[in-house]
């Protein structure tokens, strides 16, 4: 690192050290410098401009603005995705959901089947795109109630050169011909599951900047969207189909109980932090999916 660049980093570190850990500051710096802004080149051509860019980044970080929104991208299972305030920033827990789903789908159906997969509440499209990448022969559909996240999902599909079908619809009251007519091999969802009463458990960054519709459940009822998904799955999931759900660690047991009461066979899996997070469901009249341990 040149002496000028070192000075700039020290300036950056000094202004953020009271709020963030050294590791977080290093991550912000590296993400911004290496992938977004060529600081070294700008220092040679216009030191004042480089300084102003650093000042803008510092102000954004001090106001809790997500670094992913600031840079305009994030990574999900190795895919570089565009991200902005139209959609929730993909979380590591959702990567775990997708990894688990991919393994189970491959074991249950095989890798090369022409599956029909629906991602419910797609947001940035990260789940749908990861599944399309893993299962190229599958027909993958992504549904969201709002056009804004769907437009972002479509942009990411083009960016990743992956073909998915985006549908504007509400899983609780489906109106599109596709949702009303289709039978699916796989349903998967990371629905809004945070209660308003749980805001104190969340980062101020998420509360202030991420879309509330993607975070907070309707009616402050932790089962709201899971009830909609269960009702839809009863009619539209194939008898041997698989349903994967991401759940709040606070309410995963309630979601699991809700499905078992309605005659689903379920498996509740902990995330890497040891919290109940992923729910696998299949219909009781179907053969159980092969366990992968």
C-alpha cells in the first residue's frame, strides 16, 4: 500500500473505529476499494476527489447504510448480484437454506431432471438463480408481490445469464394463470418473518434501510405467510414434491408444529449458529426424501 493510500486508510479507520470493529472496517475498505473504486489511480490523478469519495463512504457507514447497498452488489453462492433498496440483502442463513435444498433435491430427484421449481418471495432473485445454476434443466419461477424486487431479480438473471420466469403475484391470493394452474416439484421460500415487536433484536441498518415488506410479517403473526404457503402447497405441490422454508429462530418450532398438525412430514434443521432455521416438508402420502445426514 502506498504512503498516500495508507494515509487515506488511517483516516478512514480513525473515523469508524468508535462504531465498528477493525475486521468490519477492513471489510468495508476492501469491498469498496477493490471492487468499486480504484483509489490508487484516483490518488495519482486527483487526491481531492479520492478524499471526497472516502468522506462520502465514511458518512454512509456512520449512518448505518449497508455496504452492499452502497457498492451496489453482493455475493451469493459465488454469484455476483446487483443489490439495492428494492430488495432484502441476502443473508448467510439463506445460503444455508439453498445449500441444504440443492443437496436434497439432487438426492431426491437427481441432478438432470426437468423439474418445476417455484421461489416464493424472490426479492433479489438469489434463491431462484442459485437453483437454476444448480439445476440447469429445471424450469425455475420467481414470484413476488411487488414489481420492484421482480425487476431487480430480472436484472440479476440477465447479469448471471440464467433464465428464470418472474411473476408478480401474491401467494396468499394467487391470481396469475401460472400460480393457479401449475403443479410444482419444489417450492422454496424465505418469507418475511420478523415481528414488529422484535425490532430491538435487529440491526439498525436493516430497520432503517431494507424494505419493510421483505422483513416484517403481515399482521404481526409469525405464521401468516407459512399458512399461505401451506395452503398453496396442499393444492400445487406434487405428491412426491419437496417444500423448503427458512424460519425465524424464535418461531421455527411453531411453524414446524403448524405443518405437522396438517399431516406434513417435516424435518427442522439448525443453521451453522445452532439455531432452528430450515424446515423441510413433504406430504405424508409421499416417499420420504433420502436423508443426507
